[in-house]
C-alpha cells in the first residue's frame, strides 16, 4: 500500500466516523482546537523558527519569508479564525428542497459532506488551520499537502489540532498532513480517486496548472487572477483613477489585484497621463502598453502578447486602448482567467452589458476588484476562489464543501 | 486544426451568441423545433431505417434494435418532450443570493449558463433531442457524440433542429453532432478543455469508466446503478416482496433497477422462499447468493465477489444475508455505485440510520429504487443521474446545467 493509500484509507474511515457528529459537538471541538493552538504558542514558534532558518539558508526573499512567519499575534489570529468558523451557520443537513411527489413519496434533498477533501498549497502555514476548520465544520475529513518551506510549521499545527481532537474523543485522522513533500507523493494524491472526493490546489498559476493537468480526482481551480479594469468612455475619471490604483497597488501579490487596464480611446488621452501622475505620487507602476497607450504614457514599454495573459502579482500593468465597449468585452473575454473583472462607467447600458457578457466569477461596476473575498462577500469564510464553472464559482464558503443527498420516504410504493 | 477544435470553436462562438437570448425567445425557438421534428417525420423515418438495416446486418439483438427504432408515435413523443422543456421555469438569471455588504457593495449572485456542454452517449437517438433542448433552455451550446449505431438517425435529428434554429434566426452551431464516431475523435473531445466546460457521458459502466479515466474536461459521472434493497428484521415482508420484485423485474435494463438484495438473518428464512415463490409467478430471478441464502433458495447459485459489484441489468440478483443493520450499511457502502439504495423496515431508528449513513445520491425507506428519475422527482426534466458528489448529485434537471456569477455594483469603493 502506498503512503497516500494509507492516508486515504484513514481519511475515509475518519470521514465516516465524522458523519454522526452534531453541530454543537463540532463547534465544541473547534473551540478546543482554538484554545490548544494558543496554549501551544511556544511549541509552534519553535517549529516555525526551523522553517525560517531554512528559508534564510535558502536565500528566500524577505517578502516570502514573512508569509511563512508565525508570531504570537498571528497564532492568536489563526486560532480566532477557527473560533469564527465555530460561529458560522452549519450547512450540513440543511434542506435544499422538499416536497411530496405525485406518487406520495416524501422527497427531501439535504446538504451532505463531500467526504474526503485534499488540499495542495504553498507556503503560508495558516492555510492548514483554515482548511481544517472549514472541512471539519462540514463533516469532511481533510488531507493537507503543504509546501516544503513550511513543513515544520505545518507538522506542528496539525499535531496540535490532532491532539485537541483526540482529547475531544474524535478520530484525529479527520486531519492528516502529507509529511513527504516529494512530487511523486503529490501526484499519488492527484490519482487517489478511491479515497479523495475533491482536490483543491491553492497557490501560483503553475501549481494550479499542474494539478489540473495531472489530477484524476475532481479539482476546483482556484485563485489565478488576470483581472482587468475597463475604463469606459463615460467613466468618472477621478473614480477610475482611485479604483485602478487601489486594484493595482494596495496589495499587488494577491489574486484579486488588477493586472490589465483597458481604456476607451475617447478618454485615453485625458485618463492615462492622469493615472500615471497619480501613481507616481504613491507607487510607480510599470505600464506595458499598446502603441496608442505608449504614446500617452511617459514611461510605458510596448506590451507583448504574453504580457496581456500574465498575472504579474507586482507593480506592473498591461494597457490596451479599445474603440468600443464591445471591443473591451471581447478583449477581456480573450484574456480573462475568469476571476474578477471591472468596468468604470456612468452609462447604465454599458454597465449591464459588461456584467452580462464578461465571463468571470465576479464582475464589478464602479468598484475595485480587490473585494472578491469570501469574508467581504459575507460568506463568513473562504477556502479559495473558484475560477471554474462547475460546483462552485467565485469565493468558496462552507457550502462549496458540501454535496447533497435525496431522502425518499414511502409507504410501500412501487413503480407501475 | 483538428475536427474537434473546429466544432469547439464554433460551439464557443454559438454559446456567446446564445447569451443574449431571453426566456421567451428560447421558448419560441423550442416550439419551432417541436413542430419541425413532427413535420419532418418522413425524413427521420427514412434515415432511421438505414440504422435499423445496419443493425439487422450486424446481428444486433431485437431489444437493442428496438431502442434504436423511431416510429411516428415516438417522434411525436420526442417532439412533445421539447415542448415540455419550453414550459419549464428558466433557471438562467435567477438570483441565488443578493445583499448589500458592509462596504456598501450591492452583491447579487445569479444563475448563468455553463457555456459549452458535450455529451457522449450510446444508442437511443432521442437522447440527442433531449440533451439539446435542456442545453438550449439554459443558454448552453451542446456538442453531441452519439453511437455509431444511430449515426444516421442522429444526423437527421440534429439537421432538423439546426434548420428550425436557423429559421428562427439563431446560430445553428448551438447544437452540433460529432459525425466522425471514431474513438480518436471521442478522445479529442475529452481533451478539449479550451472549448468544453462540462462533459456528460451517458451509457454503460464501461463508457463511463473510459470517459472518467481519460477526460481532462470536467465530467459528471452518470447512471451506473448497483442498487441494493436491504430487507430489515423489522420489515413488512409483503411490502418487501413487492418492492424487491418491482425494483428487479419491472424494467431490469435501467440504472435504477435493483441488483443486490441484502437480508437480515432474522427474517431470511421466512422472506427468501416467499420472494422466490412470488418471483416465479411473474418472472424467475437468477439469485447469486452467499452460503446462508443459497441454503434457503431453491435455485440460487453461489455468488462471486464480482457478482456483488456487478450491475446485471437483467433478471439476476445477488443476495447477502447480514446479522445487523450496521453490517447491512457497511455492505451497501462497500459495493454501492452511489446511485439509489433502499431499506424496507418499520423501525424508525433503523430507517434514519440507513438514510443518514448510506453514501448514495438517493436513499429510500419503504419504496422501490425505480423512482429515481428527474421527472418523477419533480425536476421537470432529466439530462442524467449523477453518481458523483461534485456539482450535482442524483437526477439532474436544468439547474445542473448552470453555473453562477457574482454581479457587484459599487459607487467607487476601494479596499482599505
């Protein structure tokens, strides 16, 4: 039996054990986990220090190292996240529809766990805890495969969670860490159709692409955001400037940051220099632009085809000037990663058309793309942002971790 | 460009053209298709006759040939099915949730088309028309890949639909038939991630398995039903007899027919001979049974491990005697194809436990598994029965052919 088969079997067994756990039992256990994480702060910091030392040795950048770092404050934050999940409404058992059919059968469709969820993710150790808490709240077992960079932190976090669960009388295999971070083992996980119901990759475009190509387990693609902002001919240009700057600059490393600017030719001459000047006051942006935009921007360089398709995650932005709303929509639909797209306009018809025809999970009118987020959207939690159309689209809360089952009760009915 | 790439591009373009079609326009076009199918009866019969002649030449069984056969009556039925889809409520544009968030953003999640659906199916030509009408009602384009046996019938049906759409001013590429029925082309379709959003295989276990293994396009597994009926120690044995006979005999070739019988040891001695006698009065069943059941049935043969995992689609049934409800549940969960499972009992606790813990799309108490069906369940339509947990589970109606999109409207909001 392979390592993944062993974990898979254990997860499947744990998922079955989990089935009978009630909402209040789950919430009590999440509270136990919250407390344990805080009380084990010293241990978590010690283990995290090993990863930080390794990162230093490997010459990892300060920004990346910071993503890895745990502090007492951050551990408290991670624990508080678990407590908040306990507070969320439990979707399991919720009735989606229910009725008596013509045969007199009482039919009720209820929300059910998926079973076993696996997650392959990079760097940030808080993801382990977040993913566990959302899976647990929905009675799913989870197998976590984090990056090598955070292996000691992840081991410690998962151990602490498992101890809390065991103290609470629950099979600790509801959360398991893949401690062997080799690619071979990750690929075994992608093939584990007999044990894993859903695989969620979280990380860069390359990780997502690899998982999508290789996985036989159903995958939800998450997170790649080549987000566009289209500044329409009827835009309020002050508002457009603020929105573009916010979407590009406020936190460039995240998936809902904007990467591409599309500008209507009628306002390009006025808007582009205005935007460039405003950017230079806070944070210069490297514009990679088409010919027309290059002629209007002081520092722009010509864009390549690849630039338009790239998620820069940096202070870089591609620029395209279009001659109509239709051209803008077609442009966005060509390069979109189907995450978040925005139009800035005062024209009602343009706004409606853009929202109806742009093919993305979230389409904004007059707001920054940076809002695409499960918490901001009011879902109470987020395990990722789906950029595909099946099962879940956009920010995924607890409901995205559920399936359904039909309960049918009869009095001896047979089919004629 | 490969053949499938050409079809895929055309489908994608057609799907985009379809986006702007309103409910009443779609319904009017479905009515046009209904009329056209009936008025082209002669043509359809002529083309169908070619397939029937070929089937005769190939020595296809009368049962299989009958599945292939069109008659004026059947064509009327197929056309009537299209008209009924026109009558169904349109899920596209329906608001799933909507609210104003803390930032003052107006967030509305609406049902949207998936885009391009592909279906690989066997034999029955009516599937072409059913699948088209459900896809069209949900603003999706569809690519149909039927079996070689029905190629002339499918060509004629799709041509007639396309003519009606063209007359109605719609891009006929919303429905396309893969006229090359080679396996190579089918596999191209399974790889067409750039053009196809969802692939639905409909047919035997082998087809489903092949598609599941080879497809890179997201797949919904449908239809394989190794359905069990568990006759509990507290069952009404008269009712159990009727339910088992109905589920096994009434139409053995369908996925919701029962294949496996599980009997509590406390009633096995009384129940099994009673069932056998009742069966022999209407239709003898070949029982493949464990030792205990073999000793109680006159004509049973010993079951192999494989028998318990087989969807016979015939007057054959595996039999297992268990000593407890828990053993019954574990048995069902080991061999279930997650389609439909039933318990016959008067014990409320047993009924609840069986429904909660059996892992299948539909779990019955005191009724025949034969009821699992989109129409019977009141969904108004059915494009297949999902036996997986992602996206859709159980009978799939129009909603299963939709995704969602978040519409967010602001007044210049940026993220702090």
